[in-house]
C-alpha cells in the first residue's frame, strides 16, 4: 500500500531525527496501551492467522523502543518476549519506515552476522510497519522462516493486511489509554478548580461533586453523590423550576448556557451564584454545572456594566452622529495622531485615514492654499495649528487628490484641553463651499462683463473687455476675442488677455482651428488645449440672429472642464456682447438715417418741392395763382397751370387718404394752417407719399393759401425700414427669451421633444408640428414621426427611398419651405389626408456634422414665402433640439453603463436588484412559477492561474454569450460577480427549469464545466431567501462533484 512505502517521518512537518530515538515516536509507544500488559488476545489471533496463511513457522507483532525489542504477540517463539536491540530485524522497519524483506539473512549485508540467525533460526524475514493513526512507526508485523525463502507478493499482501488489522487494535488501545488519562486529568482539574463543579443526571441526581463544591456548600462529596441537587443547593422556592431550566438550556442552539441562580449552603446561608450549564446529548442526558459565588461582586459588577454600556452607547452615538454629517470632522489625540476621521472626510479625500503626525498631513491628504496651487505647509494645517494651541476660524483651503477635481472648503479648528490644562488633542471641521465659490465666481464674472460693456465705446472694446473680465475673474490662463470681418469671409484675433503669472503667453495662431470650428458651426465647443500647460479650451460664438459676429476663446489653465453653470455664463456673456454689438450697429444706423433724412430734406427743398399759391373762392373752389414750373418730382407729371388745385389733388388721392385730405381742405378753407402726408397716384403711374403744407392769408376779402408739396416717399421707405428693423430686433429678443425659457424648462426635467414642439407652435404660429427621427431599428432603414402636436402623426414611417421633403432635408442638411403642399409631389397624399395644411417648413436638426432629426411645421393658411421670424424660430429651436437629443443620448448611455457589466456585456447586479422585484410581482400577479439559479464556472481560478487573466476574461465573455444564446426570451441573466452568473427563469419550474439549465450547463465553451444550483419560488418567501436557497443548492452541486445541477431543498 502507498502509505506503507513512506519513509518513517514525524507527522506535521516536525524536524527529522533518528527514528528509533525520536521523542514523539517513543511517546506514542508509551501511550499505546501495549506497554506493561501480559497478553493481547486480538494480536495473538492475528499472528496465528499470519503463520497459517503464509505457512511460516514464526509470526509476531513487535514493538521497538530506543533500547529493546519487545514481542507483544508471537507465534512459534515460546517464552521469547524481548530481544536486545542489536538482535532485532524489526528495527530496520522502524528506521526506514517501510517494509523489510530478507530472503537469506546469512548473505544479506543488512543483518549478516546477526546473533539472531543462530539463536532463533531467523534465516528468512519479512516485516511491514505497524503505525499509529498519527503515522508513528511503533514496530512491525513480521514472519520468520528458518530456511532461505523467496517471499511472494501475495504473502507480503497478506502481511500488510494483517498489519492494518493490528494497527486498528493498537489505535483502540491507545484511545482507551488516552481516555483514562484524560479522565484522570479532568478529575485533577475539577478538584483544583476554584469554581464549584456539580454533574447531575436528567433526574437531577448528583454524579460529580468537586472539592470547591464541598467548600461552597459545606457538604462532602460522599454525602452529595446520588442525592437530588435541588435539595442540596437550592432554596425551596426554586426547586420545582430548576430542572426545567436545565432542560430548557439543553434545547438552546448553543451547547453552553449561563444563568444567575440563588443557592443555599447546608447552614442555610443564601448565596448568589453564576451558573454555567453544559448539557451533553445522548442517552442518558447529563448536565455539568460550574457555580461561582458572585454575591459580593454582583453589585459592583452591575454598576461597572452599566457604566460600560453607557460609555459604549455614547461612543456609538457620537460616531454615528459624526458619520451622518455632511461636514468633514477630524481629530487627533494627545500625541498628535489622527484618532477620528468621519465618513464625509473619507469621501472628501478618497482614502482611509492613516496614522501619523502633522508633518505628513498636507502630503497625505493633498491640501492646498486658497489659490489651489500652493501646498499647505505642516504649520498651516488647521488641525496642526489647533494642536499647537491656536483657534482657527474660516481658513479657506483646497483639496485635490490625484485624478480628481479640486474642491474648496472652509476649515475651523480648536484645541481640546482638560480642566487642568493638559492638551488632550484637537478637532477640526471642513465645510465644503465648492459650489458657492464657483457660483460666486460666475456671478462676479457676469458683473465684470456688465461693467466692461458699460465702459466700452465700440464693439471691439466691448468684446475685449468681456474676455479680460471673464479670464481674470475665473482665474483662467488666457482669453481671446476673434472678430469676423464685414465680408463675413475671414476671422482674425482682435484682442488677447493672459494671466500675469503665465510664464509663456500662447501664440494666438495656436487657437485658429478651435476658433474656425466654432465660427463655422456657430456652436460652443470644449476641447483640449493645443498649447502645453493651458488645460482645457472653450470657444463660444457671438451671434446676431443666425450670423456669427465673432468668437471668444479661453484656456482654463488646468481648471475643471465643462459644467452647466460655466457654459450658461459664457453663453450669457456672448449674448450680452452680441446685443451690445447689435445695439451699437442700430445706433449707428439711426444716426446715419437722421443724417440721410436731413440731407434728403435739403435736396427736396432745393430741387423736388412743388411750390404753389391758390385762391379759395367763397363757394369753396380753388383757383391757381402760382405753381412751380415742374411738378414731375412730386406728381409724376407737369400739372396744368389753370387747373383746380383741390380737384387735381382729389382726383389723384389714394382712397384711404381721402378723409384726411377732406379735413385738410376744410382747415385751410377756415383760414387755418394745415399740413397732410398722403399717397398720390402720379401721372407716371407711381404712387408717391406727398407732404403738403399750407398757410392761409387774407388780402382784403380774398383768401389765399401758400403751400409746398414735397415728395417724402423715400423718407417713408426709410421709416418703414426703421420700424421693420425695430420690429425684427424686438422679435429677436423675444425669440431669444423664448428659447432661453425652453432651455430652462428642459433642464428642469420637462420632456425636451414636447417642450420644443410646443415652442415652435407658439413662436412660429404653426398649426401642426412634428419631429421625424431615424428608425430605432438602426440608421439607414428609414424615418419615423416620434412626436407631434395638433395632428396624429406619431408612428408615420417614411422610407429613405421615397422622394419626400423630410428625406431631402435629412440627407441634404438644409431647410426646405413648401408654399403649396397640394402642388408639391414630395408631400405624400397620405400626409395630406392626416393634416389640413397648405404650407410647411422642414428644418434639419444637426448635432456636430450629422443630421439627427427633422423638425416640420405646418400652416393651414398658404404662405408664399417664409418669414424671417418663423425661419429664425425654427432654426434656433432645431439647435436646442440637437442639444436636447445629445443630452438624452448621453443620459441613455450612462444609464446603460450603470446597468451593464463592462466585461461580459450582460446586465449587472444593479439590474438584477431592479428587475427581480418586478419579476416577483408579475409571478405573484399571474400566479406563475419563478425559478432563480446561480451558475459557477468550475475551477475558474485554476484556469486563470494556468492561462492568465486575459484568457480568463475572454472565457467569461464567451460563456456569457453561450448562456444567453440558449436561454428563452424573457429570461434574465446577469453577471453576479467573479465567475458567477445569476439567472431568473420566468414561468418555469420543475423539469422545464432543469431542461433550460441543462442547456446552459452544456453550452459552456472549450470543455469548461459549470455547476448550477436553483430554487423555485414557493409563493411566499422573500427574494433574499430564494437566492439563499439557490446558493445552498450551488454549494451542494460543487460539493457533489461539480458539472451538475442541484435543486434547493
């Protein structure tokens, strides 16, 4: 046998000595139960059997000490019980720890010349080790022949089997001897114990009564054994319930129970004892009681425990209170070592606290001064200052662990001293003010921009002032203003502001690419810096309607990247600059218009005015007295000199102006000065605005009127343009305000699509609005209406092969206006049937360089052209739609990442925790079975150790794909952790569940096996209990040999 071929080594890795003299082996020999006994009948039967089976004259079981050889049983050696060690062949077995076979001792070098050859006729010998359960070789089981002999394998096998039987007998005797020694030791321990020990049977009769019990109760053991323990130690009032208390203790989950019990001694003295009860199982049951007199210590102990509980409660309350605070709290002890570091502070620094003095605090916890750049020295740390005796109030500092954004705090600290003046430590608190500081920065930046614009006299000064205000206030590295020329063909740097501490100002040309991208796209852009050490860069367009007037670019100098507040501030600053530029431009136009009007009036006065004088007769008719020789500049023709001026004017008057002209005539006829501006149809077919002023005068009884008529058509045209410009500016402001409101509503959580379409319906006066997006089945398959207002268009699908307006806009990225829907073949009859509209505008929604959707507005009234107001509203809201859709896609991507295991692509444990309650509810509602299984890849650690972690990761991915392929639709599989997967089988139990799980088991790739444990919901248990049962079943599958499926009990 394999065990018998081992060299005789000490167990448990003990040092190797000469086996014959090894103290452990000799100790095992002494405690074997075979030393000093006269005979061992069981061994005698074995040696007799060996002699018969092997047909040898001598068979023996020998024990070999370090000095002698003892036959504990021998057949064929009458009277021989002990040999000198020098005569022993069996010592070779003990020394080598393996069988020894000698065919002829006379020629065998190991024993040739041994006295046993002649004295005992020991010519042929075969011996196998006899071992203890611990592995020590005590001797051998041997056979001896008086003649040379070749021992056969069968004979040696018989010898080994009999040696095993002998070992069993030796083990039994060793155990019995050890039991007797243990009992003796236990008796000595119990008699030496300070506590009283009483052992009773299940009827309460005393079985054991130690010396301490005699002393405690004043009763000798001889008098106590056999009597009821209740009558010996208990007051009468407790005797009836004591045995029941013991029985109850025996049923407790723990094998040992403690209780307090009033007892009495033989003199009737009452004592309070702490009783430790140990119950032994089996038949009959026994109870072992240890009783300690706690009469004196009880009151003091109660008081100590009460104070200890109070202290523990106070510490727990304090720690819980500090961990619940959002404020960081840190404290050090009297040696300056950190003794308290609450949860908020651990989250702030991103590390667990380390013990150490104040010298390492700034380095360990990445503390910087208010500027965020200068590391705090040891003596500047608030806690260190407080430990030195200073009270710190309102210290501003920055915490910036590696790889994390900086956070700003206000620290307060004070020393902790005892009443006698000893320094017990110090405590500091850190209140985060990052958001307040950032908000204040943005607020200061807005005010700085406002002041800069107020001081500016032209557009270039305004933009450059805004750049300097933002850069200096936010502490950024540099900022630039790029201005678009009047042709809108080129853009060039017009102003730069750099941080005075910046060692090397950047070359403006380094920002050309960023600037041109912002200019061309007309949208804000954040990117990395093209110049070393400048951190992130941002470009923001300055707009006027759809026209980009300039670009502001900034380098943050290592400050954080994009955040919504900064973006809003930059957008507002650019809006203010844009409005300033527009206002200055409007003012310039107004001044130019006034100058033009003055010049125009002078020209009219000198060249084109028609001067006349008429006489008004008593009957109201007029007679010309004087007229300019040429009235074509005013009336488009030369008026006849003898014509009735009033009738001539009335015949050419625009019908809408006739009432005003009649009032003008009456006023002049009454002798009052009058003037009128009216439209006159000229002799050349042109209608002109004519400004006529008349001043009546009397000469005796005659009434004359001197007048001048001026062609003011150009003035009216300029006034119309001015009103249109003003109206356009007002509409633009209203539109910007409305778009801003839409942005705020979207950021507050309202649905982006519905909000934007409602805004289009309002701002563009549209009757119907729809949003067309690529099919969810994938890009290139078609377009679908995903949202609409005013008409049931949702779900309407448009093939990309169709000749449709939406398809052309989606492919061409340019807006299309259709004045007459019925006459345009690109508008389908189906769409015309769904809506009652005459005109439409389709506007692309562009994100980056890609069209992601199409906004379509419809009007019932036909429009021959698209107004600028409607077009601007659609364009602005299309940009807002693009931003909202990008934001929505980002949120969806983050949602997928939060619920997906990044290695396997399966759902993760968070998804399991979210979906499992829903599956439980559905199973309960539909009364359907639900089975949960846990899958574990067998020996996965060995696979990782053999092939490496990349191969292990690949195996996990392939297993995830294989398991998913064989599961049913509606089943849920997640990566549970490590090499474990969890599966929920909906409406599946029993053989059906086993069939599905067996497909999973056999689907493992590359001969990889897996173990599966599953449990089916019983309709009442919790999810935690169901998972626990599945996990227990998995453990059973792994313990049962792996590559199998086990059901939970």
